[in-house]
C-alpha cells in the first residue's frame, strides 16, 4: 500500500498527538467540562476545513466513504466502518425523524495516543476527534446536524453511534409568505 501524496506520516502525527494528550490532560484539570467544549469546537473547525474540497452528498454511507477517502488523502488512516446489528435491515436506523448509524473505530490514532500517554478515553482528546468527525460530515452533508457518541470505549476498538438530524428548513431558506418591507420614501 502506497503512502498518500500529502500529509504527515502517521508516526510523526502520532508523536504530535502525544503532546496533545499532555496538553488535554492539563486543560481538563484546570477547566473541567469547558475543555471538552473547547476541544469539540476546535475539532469541528478543523473538520470543516479538512473536507472543503470534498463533494457534498445526502447519502450517509456515501458521505462516510468520502470522509474516509479525504482523510486518507491527508495521510490519516482512521479505520472506521458502519456496523449492522443482526436485527437491522440496513446500516441506517430511522427513528424519531433522525438517522442512526453504528460505527466501529478499529485502529484509532487517538486511542493509541491515549494508551501510550496513559490518558483516559471519553475525555477532551476523544471529544476533539468527535468534533473533527462531526464538522467534516456536516460539511459533506450540509442538510444535517451530526453527533457522534461513544457507546463503548475499549483497548481494541470503540463502538459509537452517529446521529444525523435534519436541519430545520427555516435555517436554510427564508420562510415562505414573508414579504420584505418596501421603502416608500421616494
């Protein structure tokens, strides 16, 4: 398998992530819950910018494939795959107007760094990676709000639930029936 054209080799990137692990732990001690919000928002901004040249789509499985390819092009091999429970007909579960996709993250750089550094999972560094993932998917699927939640964090893989909620039409387009006020000063 050849290395992608752009991006840092994984080992160099992972060394930088070890520094991020130390920084995250220090921030968590000082800021508690605020560090998770800061990490998520910072990650989300990175995610949006990282896929700015990627095609926009409405199909979630296609969007996940596009995201995976975009990350590989940047030199990031983030091994995630949709997971289908035996009772499910497809990878996508529809409930309460939302779409749910179960994902397994196998060889996660973040998890590897956390174990190397001894930092706990489900804290700010994990949440930052959720921000990257959510921001990137929202850029690829602009009609949806994206959430990623950890169901299980383990040493070999993480099991997460991706939730796609349609954005309200009123946010995307002007409301129907609203007439702009005209200037009568002429």
